[in-house]
C-alpha cells in the first residue's frame, strides 16, 4: 500500500511498509491489538498531514482502490472512496477492493470474507461497571511505546469492543436466560418489556464517573431524529466528560434487517446510516441472519453543536424480537428452537423436571482454561438443582473450527455432560428423532 497525493493518485507521497499495511488491515477488520492500532493510526495521520489518500494493494493494475483519512476532533476514520459517492473526480475506472480485502465493501447483505471466518474467542466478563464512552481509534492512542509487545496469538477472533459492551448489558439484564416454563409468570414478554429490562440494567453501568449509561441510552430510534428529545438533551448536558472522551450516547435498536452500514429499526420507517461498518458475528447464511439487537454509539463529530451522528454499531442476532435471546447464527437459532420445544415437552409430560436455558455470552472458567458453550441447560427436579448440561451447536466442518473445538470441548465436559447437535440432525426428517434423543438424554442425566 502507499500514500498518494489527493486528487492526483498517480503521484506517490510515500510507501507504506508491509508491516504497517498489515496493521492497517487488521485495524479495519477489527482484529488489531494495541500495537496494530498505533501503527494504523500513524499511517492515517501521515496521510492526513501530507494531504494524501491511501491506495490499497489488494488488486493489481494502474488504478487501485483509494481511501481518504477523515479527522474529527479525537477520532480518525478511513473512508473508502467509491465512484458514485465520495470520489471528487468521479472516476469511472475507480475499482473497488478485492473481495478478500478487509476494506471490501459489500452492497448486498453478504459479509466480507474477513468477517465470515471470524470465530468468537471466549472472553471473560469484565469486572467493572464502566461502559467505555467511545471505544474507537482515537488520536490519543498513538503513544503505546511503553507497552510490551502483544503475545496474543488468537487475534483473528477478537469480538468488537462495542459488541462486548452489548453483551455486558444483555448479560446484566439476564436477556440470555430462559427461565423454566414452570416458573414463568403468565404475562408474555414483548419487545417493549425486553427493552425496558435493558434500560433498567443500564442504570448499573457508568459511562463517566457520575453519569449512568441509562441516562445516555435510548431504545427509541426516533430520538435520533429529534434534537429536542430528552435523550439528546441528556447527552448535551453531561457536565464532566473527561479529556480523553467526547460527548457520546448509545442507542439499542431492535432491527429486522441490517446492511453494511444501515440499520432498519422495527419501530421506524426508513433506516439509520452508520459512519463505519456495522459489526456482527457472521456465520451461516447472512441473508437470513436477522432479527438483530443493535447497539449504536453516537457522537457530535468535531463540534459540540453539530447534530449527533451514529459512529459505530454492533448487531447481535437474536432468536426473535419477542424473545431477544442472543444467538450467533441461523443454525443456533434452530438449536434454540429445539431447546424451547424440550422445555415445553417437559412441562407437559414431566413437570417436576424444570429446564433453564442459558446462552453464555462470556467465557466460563474451567480447570483447563476458558470456554464458552453454545447453550447450558440447568436441570432442576422438584425445585432442586440437579445437573448442568452443555449443548453444542456444531455448525461448521472447517479445519480451523474443528481445531478450536478440539481445545474447547474437553473444557466444556468439565462443566457438565455434553450433547452435540450437527446441522443434519435438524433437517425436517431428523428433527423429531433428535428431539427424542435430546429429551431421553436429559432424563438420563437428571
Ligand atoms: Zn483493498
């Protein structure tokens, strides 16, 4: 990659070293460690300071994909130039990035190749009640020389920082737990009640020392378009933003559909367009991966009086909008359907046996290390906890995935007996048989 002169991309300002180019790609693909962040920032700053564009090397030829650095007060972003929207010269021969390039932008609902191989590493829960105001590439992260180099080998599966924040909130609101049917009140949960639970949980997180997340969090998409909304006024009125953070707000949106940069809220016609790419875990068929619960982070750009803009977003697929149980793929959604069916079977046929379903969002610690089972069943008999069972939805058969499972499955077995479900188990002809196998296994274990 290289830095070329703005408006004259055939003129090279400086070359970008292979190491720096790789760091820049990892940063954009959300796979960066601190060192990468610093290197990426240095490249972007150089381009901005020398009035340059960044030319990608993912394709050969005389004209190559270009990006320009955009600087807001504390944050640099890199904007991909496309012929139609951003290229001031409206070059007809402006190519887009190669499909395997992290900067590749897809106009359909397909994820990039980088995101598709993204496996979520088990992350331990963060032991603080502090919600990072704006976990983005910021101007003040350049000074990282005092830090020891990272020895982290599993960087390819680091979840998005904003995603971790959303999981913390879902976890705190127990949105990832399905209580036994025997214990559930008659009233049916709705989207509204789930969003209310999330707002309540947000009271226990602080964005800055004296301001709770609940104050800066909206679950009503129309607030974004209304500068006089209470939410926008709350963001404006926080008196003590630290120097390292900028005034920021959060929104949780129930969405049926997302694209590369747009979120289509359920409660609003139209969409909200995010400045950067909407992050999401990508597995299986992305066209049918929704619905989603999306955490969006807003700020005001350079000027405190400018309108709020959505700067980044993380979309968590959920089972359905009226249950809002997080899942990672369509296949996990099918597996969860089977578990919900099993709950019902036991309620009717063996009501003494209660099943609590948990979708762990964070890693569990075992004697051999961390793991994150796909689902956990807590089985109680006559109200007394009897057994913890692990359900693994083994949706892939790539060597990478199998290698990862070879490590984590033995750890899961330290937590409890393990039941594996593979995609062929849930095709129509097999699902009833699998259901019987599962319920028989649960009875054997309890
Ligand atoms: Zn590229």
